[in-house]
C-alpha cells in the first residue's frame, strides 16, 4: 500500500475521529453501564473507517485508520486497553480484507465488510478476553448470553436462539453501517468532483 500525503492526512484524521469516539463516547457508555459497548463503538468506528475507504480506495487504508484509532485508545485512562485495541485493529483488518478481495469498490462489498467487522465483537469477548487474558471463556460466554437474553426478553437457557439472534443483529447493524458509509463516502467524492469542476471553470 502506498498512500500519498493527502491520503495519509485523511487516514490520520478519520483514525483520530474513531479514536475520539472510543475514548469519549466509550467512557460515557461505561459510566452508564450500557451493554454491548464494543458493538456500539465498533459500529460507529467501522462506519468511519469505511467512509475513509471510499475516499481513499486503496488496500490497507481501512486497517490503517483502525491502527490510528487503536493507538489513540492507548491514551485511555483507567484500566487495561489492550483488549479493545485488538478489537479495533481486527475490525479494520476484517473490513480491509473483504474490500481488497472484493475487487472494485461496490455497495455490496461495503455492506459485507461492515457486517463481518461488527460481528467480530460477538466473537472477541470469547476468544480474546476469555482465552488470551484469562478471564475464562465460560465466564465470558455466560456474560454474553445473559446480556443477549435480557435484550431479547428470552431465558438465558435459550443459548442457541440468543446467540443466533445476537449474530443476526450484529450482522444487520454492521451491514447498515457499511451501507451508510458507502453512501456518505460517495457523497464526499461527488462534492469533491463538483468543487474541482468549479475551480476548473473559474480558471
């Protein structure tokens, strides 16, 4: 991946925006004890990163935005931030892989990229926090199922139904983020084109 100075400035700005959301909104959501914080922040963050990929349509741009956001997340005060940093980078990496393998930028690939990036937040607590950080995969699994059951008004014993429901919700929300990012990014490009034409005409 080779990015020009203008591309790098866009990547840095959007990465900083994602990082600010993680630090600012993330802190508020933790104080309010909102469930599924990772999914909420991940949805907003990946939407920002995908807008960046429309504007800078080059492999690696999305994950670069995520890396900038993760580095800013390291500035968070109050506890270990390595786990959310890994989540941020993984979201960017997954989205970048989908878009790179998908070839020419298209609405559908952005929807898939957003969906798969956000659904990572369902897997992350089980694999990363449970296995790597030693919280205990059973403990993390139980926590996710209990929160999902409360969200859907189901019994925590309905494990499969709750997990499938959460997966479907994450995919839908992530897909929506991808679609929104595609439309927003295309709008930015259209305004750029109009501005360039105006400058050319004035000259």
